[in-house]
């Protein structure tokens, strides 16, 4: 797993804080865990100028690692915009290559009743053997990104890495493929039964986009 050098990490952190993307309070994450810090990356991705800076930082790392995808896929809704910005940065950096596809995987309910499963829809598809970078805005447990990695494999394409703006797990996530991130944080996350904020009587806010 790799992350930005200190100067770039400080830049990413400063950008997140400058647009109010770093929130504090009592939050319920997509993973079901609770925490006092929440990174809402859509607050920075609404500004393409900042998003393209972050995307270029990620692409620079990818190229150093010789991880050059044919397509970038991200789970909706958190990675929407991010997958497009990363693909655009790849095209700008490597104009001699064929254009990179940017695709978002939509949340669906699968046959097992999982409301947070993913599918690629709207007439889009991945070709067999196509190299794919899975991107996420923030990883806590990595569950959403892992589901998209599995989806890519089932499609016959080849996941070559995962890229994130923020890894809040403190580098504890292992996807079995390279994990490249701009900012690594070691922020505590709690089960509901162990959450000190719940024990103090406050109720969590769920600022994310997934169901359940």
C-alpha cells in the first residue's frame, strides 16, 4: 500500500478542510460503524479544480507503480465524480494511449437480499481482460470497494488496484491488490455497542448515501 509524501498529504488534508469536507460530530458510516470524524468528499469534488489536483496526485502514484488502467470504476454514490476525474487525469497524462473509460457501479438489491450490492448498468460494460482501477472516496472497512473489485472480476475484467482519496483505517485494509491513497488517517471507528458517543446519549447522523 502506498500514500502521498508528507507535503502532498498536507495539501490534500488542507483542501478537504478548506471546503468543510472534514466534519466532526457523531456519525454512522456505510460500514455500520460509528465515529466522531466524517470526510464528505463530495464537498471537495464539487469543485473540479480541486478534484483534478487530487486526481493528478493519485495518477502520479499509479504511473510510478506501473498501474495504468483501461477503465476506472467507482461505487455510487460516494465515488461519483471521482472516477471521472481520475480517468480525465490519466488521459491528460498519457494522451498517446486509448481513452480511459469512467464508470460508476450502482447499488442494487441482489438475489440474496443485499441492498448494498453493485452492478454496472445503463448499457455500460467491461471487456474481458480489461485492466480496471477501482476508486473510492473514503475507505473505512473497504467493504464497498471490495464488492466492486469482486464485480469487476465476475465481469471477466482484471482489477489492478484500488485508489482512494482518504483511507481512514490507518492502512489496515488489504484488498489483495495494490491500494493507493492520498491521505492515510487512523481515526477510531466503533461498533454501536462500544461507541462512547452512544454511551453518552447522543444519536448518530448518517451523512452517507447507502441503504441500511
